[in-house]
């Protein structure tokens, strides 16, 4: 996944363009910036690369999710259905707009189970937010149909799946809006940054204003801008955008390397009949940032994790089930509603309820899953070494 592995002259050149003028801000200063508009250029590159009409850069992927929700009109008391396996940013964003995260089970796609989504719909449901985890995607046809039937918003958290596609469309461009993260470990990085993508002009205009204190950006004099609504500051800087601009130009190279390395590693694990792999929905193309695989039982999977640890080769193999950042089982701060300031009674009640909510279907999947992160810079010899060692450990546990 990490674009930072192939950081080089291209990034330095783009950043230097900005340093030459010293205009680090994305808006205004039209004269002294001498035609250098990195954030605007990156937004244009995003719309062209991923095939959406509008892109609004933000200061992070989390800010992109918050911005998307605000722009889609999601607010206090609205319920957002999201998966129990994701990154904490997904529920942070929901809570940030006053909405209520409703966590439901995932299936062997490692993303939302459509029937679990259906069962969770109430009169307060406003949005379904699939999170395309670990490079691949949710069953978007099924989720789109549910959203259409119940008049719900589909917001894709595609932060981890830049470059993946579904039925020919880029992940993140299929719902009413979608987001990417460009944080340091994502497929392409700005160091910190994110984007809201949409084909809805009104959602875009709101996102554009919201990320910059509600400025309407209609005039040439920033000081004279009107403020049609209250905004916030989620701006990206020109320095960050410059890094992203160099990275997006290399995306196809990243994806080709990643896919090749993923498939090469997979070939080793495929030799073991007990190993199965994460399901990619029909019509989907995995970005291949991770190779996610299952063993028949939770005990065997935990034994493999222990053995990898004992041999000092666990790094890069993620057992999300026991991971503090990604799965409901370890989100004690969420389940105890541990916030620094008061939240609404509705939000608090919803969070405390998670303590007694069962996620049996997700547990059955996640407790058997290991995701191996794919590096862009592995040599063939390194892949062979990793593949053979993984096979040896798995065979030892299964024996
Ligand atoms: C990285 C990530 C985010 C948030 O991105 P930041 O840029 O780190 O704020 C949101 N959702 C998922 C699934 C992520 O992996």
C-alpha cells in the first residue's frame, strides 16, 4: 500500500516549486504564487484519474469523511450504518457531526454484510457507509440497491482502497460521495491529506466551502468572499498537495508492482488447501494492497500468529481481530463512550449499547483472518523467502 516506499525526485521537484514561491497556502496570493496551484492541480488529477466530476482536498482522510457527511446533510441524531471492522476514523467522523454510528457485521469480503445492513435500518437511518478495507471492496450493487430502496445515502470510505475498481468504476466514485486518505501509509501519500469525491455539484460546493470556513470562493478577493454557511478549517497545504501530485502520477506504477507482488505471494499460500482468501465481489478489482487469507479455525489462526511472532517474522502480517485500531473487540474507548467533552445523550446511549451487542458473524470471519501487507519494493527473492516461511509456519500449525 505505501506510496512512501517510492519517494524520490518527482516529489522533491513538486515541493520545490512551492518552496520557490513561498506561497504555502492553497488559496489567494495570486500574484506572488506565479501560477503555482498544486492543490488545484491535484484535484484535477484526481477527477481525471478516478473518473469523478468533483474532488475536494482536505487536511486528512478523517476530515474528508467529516466534510462528506456535512455536505451530504448528515447531522445530529442521524444513524450511519458502518462495519464493525474498519479504522477508528470512520466512527470518529460520524460522531464529529453529531450522528450515531450503528455498527454491523462484516462478511468474507471483510466489509459490510448486505443483510446485516438491511436488518439495521430504522426510521433514523440516513446513510450507509461501506469501508473498503485492505484494498478491496464491499458488494456495492447490493448496498446501492438497499440505499435506493430505503432512500439512504451511500458514502464510501475508500481510504484504504485507492486504485481498486468495481464494475469498471473507481472505488470512492460510486456512492453519493466517497473519500480517500493520503496519510503516510496509504497507497498514495501527501504526508497528511484526504479528498472528498462526488458527481453531485451541490455536495462539492458545500465541501469546498466547508473545508475553508464557509468561504464561497466566488471572487478574486478572499477578504470579500461571502459565507453562505458556517464552515471549518480542513484545508490542505500546497506543500502536502505537491507531494500528492507527484505520487498520483506514479499510481499506475504502484498498482502494477503491488498486484504483481500480491499474486506472487498468493501463489505460495495457494499451495495449502486449508488456506482460503478474502472474497472479492463479482466485477471487483482488488488494489492488492494486502493479501487477506483465512485458516479453518480461530485457534489455528492464533497459533500461526504466535509462531510468526516466535520466529520474529510477524511484522507486516496483521491479525486485526486482536488489533487495537481496527476491530470492535478492542475499541473500549468507543464502547465506554470515553470522550473529552460531553456528547449527546443519544450518541452516548448508542455507544454504551455496543458493550452488549454481539458480532458473532464478524468474529467468525475476523478471528480466522490474517492480512499480509504488500510492499512495492520487495524483490523476487524476498517474496520467495516470505512465501516459503509463511507456508512452513502454516503447515507446522496444521500438522
Ligand atoms: C486511513 C483511514 C482513514 C483516515 O485517514 P487519515 O488520513 O489518517 O485521517 C479513514 N478510514 C480508513 C478505513 C482508513 O484506513
